[in-house]
C-alpha cells in the first residue's frame, strides 16, 4: 500500500470515528508504530488532524460569522426533524422562549399551525412575524439593540427584559456543541450572553443543533452542557459522544 493511500484511509477513519490510535493503526496496516506516528505528524502539518497522546483526533471546524438569514435554506430537513422533537416537549399554557436560531424558526413554523394555548417570547424578528399569524398564540417580543445581521435583538435592554421572566421551557440555538469538552458555542459574544441568560432564567432549557454542529465550534462558549435539560438534534451521534453526554446527565433527544 502506498503512503498516500494509507494516510487517506486514516483520514476516512477519523471522519467516521472522530479519533484513531497508533497501536490499532499499526496492527491494521502491518507497519511499525513509528511509521504511523510519522503519518500522523505529516497529516497534522497539513492541518488534517490533531495529534494526541497515543493517537490523533479529528479537527473541529471553526465556523465563521455569517448572517442567520443565510442559514435558512441549509439543513432544512434536519431543522424540521429537530422542530418535530421540540414541539412534543411544549405543554398547554407554557411560556416558551425561542431565541435567534433558524432551528427555532422551524419550531415557530410548526407552532403556528397548532392549536395550543401558549405564550412565546422571542428576540428574533422572523419568529415574531411567523407567530403573529396565529391569534391564539400570545407573542411577547424582547427588544433592545438590533444585532449586526438584523435578525433580532440583544444587549442590555434585552437582558434586563429576560431577567424578569421565568419561561417554562426555552430552546436556544448553537453554532457548535462540543460534548466531550462540555461546551456550547455561538458566533457573537452578545448573542452568547443572551443565550446564557435565557438558560439561567428558564425552568427547562434545551439546545437545538443539527448533528453536524457536534463537530464545529463558534467563537464564544456561552454555556456548559450540564446546565441544560437536554440536547435536541436530528440524528443519533457516535457512541463516544452519547457516553460523554450521559456523563454530564444530558439527554440527547431525537425526532
């Protein structure tokens, strides 16, 4: 087997499993452990992986800031599946907080078709517009300073408003969820401060995130998984991620 072929297989194993071990690779390819270490070193220099003691792990993607509105047409099916799981957690008479998130917009699009007597608080403009179509839903808007992408509001006034609430349930979006490192991140600090406040003041709080976000990171860690009631995603993650979530007492909720 050529060196390039071996390294390509190593990268495929990383993409599938999230990590590889030197000893196991040595046995698989019938080469020395030193040879495998050289492979991992070469791949690390190319930015393909991160070496660890005894092996290597997949590099988590660091997403760049983009407008929320540009995400509306990405992962549409995954967001719909997340929304289906989320609405099952909402009960009659609940106060629900939906923050700035395209997954939460998908939740709003389901709620507007339902006949539940609920109150929804949001700081996302598009969610307000969607829910206004259902007169049975009481909609409360958390205003403040409009954000850079003009998808909603955050800042001191928004935080002050949130501090007076006690939502029964909240759904907050995320850019990245690192289950093993016990962190949830977003793009913007102000957005992260908002999300952390919503979680702190809600009786139950869930992060909504497509499965791909379990391998990406934002720029600001706004909470740890052990502050949450659960993580709602669209497909079952790898076993090691499930085990890590269990260790923090975090329920992974699927459609």
